[in-house]
C-alpha cells in the first residue's frame, strides 16, 4: 500500500511538472528556460565536486 | 514650476539612491541562495562533512547580506506611496498586485525559511533542511520575479487600459502582465546576473583562503562549485542580456538609441559604436570608434534590418504629441463632466497618445496653446540622457565579458587541479568581487535611466508622477536615507570582513560515510 501511495504521489508530481512545462513552454518560454537552466547549473556544479572527490580519493591534485 | 522641477529631481535622486544601495545586496542574495542549495545538495547526497561546513559558512555571509537587503528594500515599497503618489494612483491597480506578492514572498516565504535554514541544522533532518534551503532560494528568486514583473510593466505596459472615468490604468489581463516578454527576459537576466555575482564572490573569497593556505578543504571545493556554476551563469547572462536588449529595443526604441548612441536612422549594415562621445544638444556624436557591420545583427537579429535613429524618433514623438493633445483636452472636459459624449468619443480616438500630450504640458500648461518649439522640446525629451545610458551599457558589457574570461580560466584551472599553483590568478580573484556589483548597478542605470522621461513608458511622464512635497522635506529625507544606507553598507562590509577573516568552522574532518567514500580515506586538504 505504501508503495502504491508513493507511486501515486510521484506520478502526481510528474503530471504537475508536465502541465507546468506545457503551460510555461507555451506562454512563458523564458521562465521555463530559467527553471531548466538553473537546475542544469546546479547539477553541473555538483558533478564538478564528484570529479573533485574522485581525484581526491585517487590522490590526484585538484 | 521651478520648485516642482526641484522636487521631482530630488524624488528621482532619492529613489535612485535607495534603489542603487538596495541593488548592491539583492543580486548576491539571489545567487548565493542557489549556490547554498547546490552545496547542501552535495552534502545530503555525499554525506561528507566538508560540504556541511561549506554550506554553513556561506550561509553566514548570506544571512548578513540578506538582512541588509531586506532592510534597504523595505523603504522602497513605501517610497512609491510617499514620493510617487501620482504614479501610485495612476498604476496602483496594476503595480500594487505584483508588489504585494513580492512583499509576501520576501517576508513570509523567504524570511521564514531563512530562519529555519540558519538555526535548523540540528533540529531538522538532512532532507528537510535541504528542502528549507531550496525554499529560501526559490523564495528569494520568486520575490525578484514579482518586483521585476512590476518593473517590466513600467518599461512595457501591457494587460491594462486607461479608464477616463477613474483617471487611472486598470488591469485587464494578469496573464498578459505576468507573461509579457519584457517581464520574462528581465527576470531571467537579472536572476542569472545574481548567480554570476555570487559565483565571483565565492571564488574571490575562496582564492583569498587558498593564497594563505587556510581552510583549504572548504576553499578548494567552494571554488570548484562556484567556477562551474559561474561559467554557465556568465554565458547565460550575456545571452539573456542580448535577448532583453532585443525585446526592450522593440518596445522602447528610444532607450535603444541611447544605449547605442545612434542619432541617425541606420540602414544595414550599421556599425557598432564601441566608444563615442554623445552630444545630446547637437544630437550627434562628437567622436565615435566603430566596428563596421556589427550593430544591425546585434540589434535586429538580422542582416538587413533598419534601426531608427533618435532624430526620426523625435519626429515621431512630435506627431504623437499633436495627436494626444485633443485626448488631454477631452480628459479635462471629462473630469468636469464624465457624461460628455463628445469628449469621450474624442478621447477614444486619441487616447493612445495621451501620455505624449502630458509631456508638452510641462512647457505649455494650456496644451492647446503649445507652440511648435514647445512641442519639439517635449519630443526631444523622449530621448533619455544618452551619455550616461551609453556608457553604463558599455561598462556592463565590458564587465560581463571580463567575468566570462575570468570564469573560463577559473574552471579550467580548477578542473585540471592546477588552481592552488596559479598564485597570480588567486591574487587577482578577490579583486574581481566588485566587478559584478558594478555591472549590476550599470545595468540598473541602463534600464531605469533609459526609460526616461517616463515612469510608465508612453503613458505617464516622470515630471507629473511625483508627490507635491516641499524641497526641504525632500532634502531632509534624501540626506537621511543616504546617511542611514551608508551606515548599512559600512555595517555589511565590517561584518563580512569579520566573518571572512574568521573563516569556516572546519576542524579536522571526520571520515566520510562508508556508503559514499573509500574507507579510511583522508582528504588532501582535510587538515588544512
């Protein structure tokens, strides 16, 4: 039951995200670009630290 | 009339001063909140203590900046009512809603979660605390969104119509207001400029530590996060700035000619004035250094577009002023007799140019008696002060490209593991911290001074927007604001320097959690 509820929750989140993406993509493309771009920048910055930690673990300079 | 002109000049100076002070704090809040969320995300995913130390350290600097940003922003909300009462009456229906939402975002969403973020480390689970930090980032940027929606209306009024019965603009479409291209481009450009500001700030301070070999674990990682974050922000801010310039140029051609120092209409391919010495009186550039062919694609996003120059825009404004005069006369009739059908009909025909007729009222109180010279003078007023706008624009552009180059180098050095060896670069980095702040202020000057002579573009001239205070009152309040805000800046600088000198609370690092790090592994910089 818990898994079904969890699935339903995330499915709802997915639907809302899709709805927002469609509405923003149609009427507010720059707003959508900001959302996607900011998330991308966060992920890329976080990925940079993953590389740093790998270098650190292998005793390469970083 | 002379006293009115002085009061308007003082009202403008006061708003400009408070806005420029406030805008020193805002971009750092916008960007640092997102960087904090990034750092804490890494902490929650990796479980490494160093990222918690990082987040907590930058949170302290964020909190100082945030507190002063809110304090300086408060007065501006009231200033609209106290110093710009005609403006507030004229567009209160439209401007009030986003301004109120901005206040709610800043004080309820953002400020509430800031408290939880700063003091909730030991009271909330990791996931919940991360959610709180994201809410702070979202709150600060949504707060900026709403004030920029309001500002975009001043630049490009859409979704509203003037009602001659109430003598004010009334909102017709909230979605048109919220989704206007000006609002969208303005928000993304400003927000990402904040990201860039925060990245340069973090890099500068991290470099300061690396030079002194202090807090190396935090400094090296902060540098890496900020460099990658910042390099994309700098690319974004330049692209989005171009988009904003294109959109604004279509809606406000008068601002565009001031930004480019363009007096004559330019057929393709037009040259770009890299530097020039504009003479507003003579409507020409005394000196100009041009790059050929560049301006047309830059401004029109095509290779065959025509860019209308200031002289032709003045001629257009003269036509609009003449067309607007019957609307103003009709409006004065309607204010005495709201049921006068002839006046209402006349207003409907000429109402689109009412704002232009208000420009000439400055020189001819009875607009029906306005001379051709007075109309020409009013039309020339539609060109904003070209020199300050032109040079502010170039300062902003130069700063943006300087930061792009700096961040590309920072990213390369960081990714190659060479950053701690690049001592010259590390010495330069702290001196880069003022650059984004200068660019932000210059951008604000371009946007707001470039909108003159209007408070609401094409609708309401600045000269009739202010309240009717006495000169003494305005001087007293201006001096008060400048004095208090200068103290705020000094307090901010003092606290920032104090906490930066102290650095993060980074004792010896415990080993990372077994699930995410090699057992028993110790960081290269863990004891630094």
